[in-house]
C-alpha cells in the first residue's frame, strides 16, 4: 500500500495536478487526495500547497519527490530486467519529440516498433527542441528526439538521421519558375518562420551567421508554431519558408510546392536522440537501438 501511495504522490507531483494523476492512474480524484493525506500523516508534514488550479510541492515534498523519482526509476529497471530474463519485453516509455519528427518521421517507425514490441506502452509528447531538452532534464520524459543544433552539456546527443531544410513556395510563383534567388532577393522575399525555440529556427540562424546575415535582415511577415500551419499558409500566399524536405514530399509529388535554390551552403542538419549522461533508461535504450537500426537498413 505504501508503494502505491508513493506512486500516487510521484504522479501528482509530476503533473502538478491531482486530477491528471487520477486520469493516469485510473482512480478517482478523492482517492488521490486520500492517499496523499495518508502520506502526509505518515511523514507528519505537508507535501503539497495549492497554486490556483494546480498544486505545488512544499520543501518537504521536493525532498520526497527526489527519492520517489529514484524509486520509480529503480522499479522500471527491475521490471525491464525481469522481463528480459523471462524473454519478454514490457514496460512504458515517455518520448518527447519535436514537431517535424512527430509529424513526418516517427509515425512509420513507431508502427514498426509497436509491431515488434506490442507490450511496451508509449506516450509521445510533441514540443519544440528547447522544451524537449527541459522536460528531459526534469525527468518528465525518458527520451528526447529533436531536430535542433542546441547542445546542453548535461545531455548526450546521438545523431541518427540526416535532414535538409529547403526554401519552399507555392507552385507557379515567378521566383519558383526561375528556380533560384540571390542574396538580395533572400532578404526581400516575404518569409514565414517557426517560433523561437524550434530546431528549424536554430538551423536558419546558423545558416544566416555563415552568410554574414541576421534574422533581422530578413523580411519576416509571420511566425507560426507548426510546420503544418506554415504549409497551409504557403498554399494561400506568395510567401516562402524554410522547411524540412521530409515535411513536403507529398506536396512536391502533387505539384503544390516548388523548391527554390538559395545562395550559400545547404542547410543540412541531423536529427538527434537525447538522453541524460550516465546509465540510460533501458526501455528508452531499446527503442533508440531499434530505430537506429531501422533507419540504417532502409
């Protein structure tokens, strides 16, 4: 019973919400409150404080959360090792993936992984690169998959797939008919870009630096928070955008978009798995190895 109460506490603390903990654990919110009260009585201290619609940890709660996180991680490793000895692969994995990967790269790979390991439950969270890194450091996810150039010393970055950003506009645009633009034209064409913190924007800024340009030198007319949003906007405007080649394959086949060559180096980048340094979460490692091999062989 104490172990389950610790799991209730850990889940509520992770979500900063009793209601979300109830949803994840498939029990009622009053049951969550009852288990938390029992823990508070056991430790003779308050563990949570109300913060509007959410709950936050007291100083004592933060200490318990640190130990609870270690216990939950130990349980996951124990379950994985015991399943391996019994020739089973079971468990849970929480993955944070940036937008391009979630929408255009991962769906087919996830399907193949779940076909191979049907007893592993997966939770996929879609955020931009900066947010994925933060979630991993906060132990909100087990594995990150990102598209940026960011490198935090606390994290390990493992490339697994090459990508290229291309300059895109709708078919029939006069500049698209010419097939290429100059540096001056690059600074004048109306551009749509991704939001601050996205991996795509990081790559664009790196390219501009190599061209002795800044983001402020471009004619940015709109900032959107998703690749799909940008694509839909391009279909109905004369604007341009730098997008992953993986994200526009269908539109190139159907003749909706055209790729326009731009001056300077290509905007190549890698997609990365990111994990904390040290011993890796075993189910996450299994997933990472499977995807790496799958990409290599296809």
